[in-house]
């Protein structure tokens, strides 16, 4: 199989932390532009898998390929990958409290080396696009959970990543806000052509993705289907 057609491939990856086997040997391929939900009980390995896909962690065994090229895990290669190709959205928002919303969005562009005027224009445009045009200069503590998550999404999109990884991005939000945030992620991924993988416990959110995989006890509970398929019990 030609792995170059996929944006990221986990090839028989596993992860052990001391005596704990957090992820059993797992193979997963994510195509360019597809949307994927990762579901399963707490502690089943979902976050471990997402962290491996995004090179936030390194597998104990196996390999991760990005655009068909195995990750080397050198500091330079990982930094370049995060600056160029991967955007992260976390459950806890991970915003810097001493920076305004628009400055938080700019952070990715600072790392990429954009000049101040360009990165401010880009950050302001993205803030507008996620519905926060009036909140550019608010600090995170002055914003609601849903608004802070929108800032986090804008930040994740700032460098136009090819892969967006979201780990329980709506876990701290009410259901209505959660569905709105999920819709925003799906919409922005579709507009930019990015692949989107979301860890979620919400079947309503999972059902909006093109593919659903289930995890249990550190392993995929079933063989992932092709894009457009979903696990039994969830409607599209």
C-alpha cells in the first residue's frame, strides 16, 4: 500500500510508560482531508494515539509517517512539523493568560517567523472568522469557555496545517457550545483541506465525522473503515 496518499500513518506503533502498556501495536492511516472521530472509555489510549500522530510523543515501537516520510524525532524535524503541518486543539484550551486573544493566535506565526504586521493581520482575520471580531484584545480570563476554545481553534489554524488534532476539545463545554465548536472545526478543516482527527465521548459529534474508530484497553476495538464509513450505532 502506498502510504504517500495519507497525511499521517501510524505503522504498528505502541507506547509503554514503565510497566504500563498505554497503547498496543496499532496501525492507523488518515487520508488527506478526511475527518475522523476517536472514541472509547477514559484511559483506553486515545490521547496517547493522538500525541503519537502529532509527534508530541514518540512510540516505544513502530513508526509514524507524515506524507509518506518516517518521522526522525530530531528536535529540528519535530519543531518544523509543528510550525508547518500540525495544529493542536486541547480540552484545557492551553492559552497563555498574560496574552490577549489575538496575541495567543499570533504565537504560531511568531514561531514560523512571520513579520509582526503579517501575523497580526492573519490573527485578526482568523479571530473574525471564528466569530470573535469584538474580542481581539480580551484576555482569556475575560472570556467564556466557548470563546476561549474558539481562540484555540483560530490559533491551531493560523499556520494552515495539513492535520488538525483535537483532544476532547469540547469536554469542558455545555452541549450546545460543544456542537457549535465541533461544527466550526469541521467547517474550517473542509475549507482548508486539512485532515481532522477528534477525540470525543460525544456520539453526536462523532456522528458528524466521516469515520469513527473505537478504542478499548490500548487497542483499536475494530478495523477502521474507509472515509465515509462509521462505527455501528452512529449515524452520519
